[in-house]
C-alpha cells in the first residue's frame, strides 16, 4: 500500500508504528543528557533480516554477534516484538521511501525545536543497527532532490560504517562524521585508516587503553563519535546477544590478542 505523509498522527495510524525514531533512546544514547545533547536515532533491522540488505560491509563474524539482539531485544526472543517492528520500518524505507523520508525530516525538525527549548545541542545518528547512506534519505520538491544532510546543513550527523567507500562523504558534507568499524576480517584496512586519521571502532572482550600502537578510548561512555580524537580506536565492550559467541569468531578481540606488534 502506498503511504503518503501528511502528519505525525496520520503516519502513526497508516503505518501502525507509534514512532519511527526517538531522541536519546536506549541506555547508551541516554548518556547524551549528561553532555547537554539530544541525539535522534533510528533502529532498523540489520543485514537482510527484512528481505532487504542494509549492511553492505558485513561479514559472517559481525552478523553472528550483531548488537541488534542485545539489551532489551535479547530478552524479547519469545515475543520478538522489537525485531518485527524494526523489520517493518526497514521494509517501509524501501517500499514507501518518500513517506519514510518525510517522517524522518519531521522528527528531526521536532528534535531541533525540543533541543532549542531545553538549551541542548542536537545531533542525528541514522544507523544504530543498519549501515545505509544518509544520501538515500531524501525528498524531491519542485524537481530538486535534497537529502537530509543537505536539508539540515547546520545539524551534526554521525554514524559507524563498515563500508570503506562511504568515508568519502566526510569530504562532501561538513556536517557528517563517520567512524569505520572492524568486521572481523578487515584489520589491515583498519590499521591503514587509523594511520590516515580515521577513527575505527573495535569490539573487545575487555577494552584496553592501547592496541597495535594506537590509543583506545572507551566508546561506551557516550555515543557522539564526532567528539572523538581523529586516528583513535573506539573500544566497545562486547554485549551479550541471543546467540552464544563462538570462541573462533574474530569479531571480538580477546584479551590474549592485546599483546601485538606496533602498527
């Protein structure tokens, strides 16, 4: 069914969703309050769970331990309500793209107004459990196509990505920050990017202060990665998910791997 966005109330009624994205949603984003910031975020279904691929740079290793099924979703295995909601929203992105995009734009405008009223900063992270380009969220008016980065040039957007080519968007848009992610098999690329000043996220069994000669910061203290120092490793502690981790899975860097030769 073709959906047309006219108002938030109508969007909720027509889509069956009570919300598309939220501000400071989840334990990690909630920490943004301490920094005087509101972060608008969206949770889609990762990989091809929805029937559509949204994580082009994924591997079998990161797919098996995806944080999509951590936290509340880890406990929702029986009802599977969270996964079903994320799948539906992802399908809406592909099948009712303009409706989805206009809802995102409406939410961002509402978030900006709320942050201004509170005296807070405001930022946007589109990809919490997906890896799509923000250039794909756009509208056309009077024959002119504009994506969300262009529509909100004064708003800071940020994401993690496993798609190396997408890093070029940081040169194209001043308001977009990206942190590259280790996927279990791209360590050489990660080291090269770190040397060039790109931030890289890695999942550790126990987060160190240094790895392969590079500084590691605790990425679980806050999520606003655009605040981080260039060329640093964003250390994230492994979060338990529904599936039991395989000891041979290279996505999580274990303590015995921390003694390594400098890059």
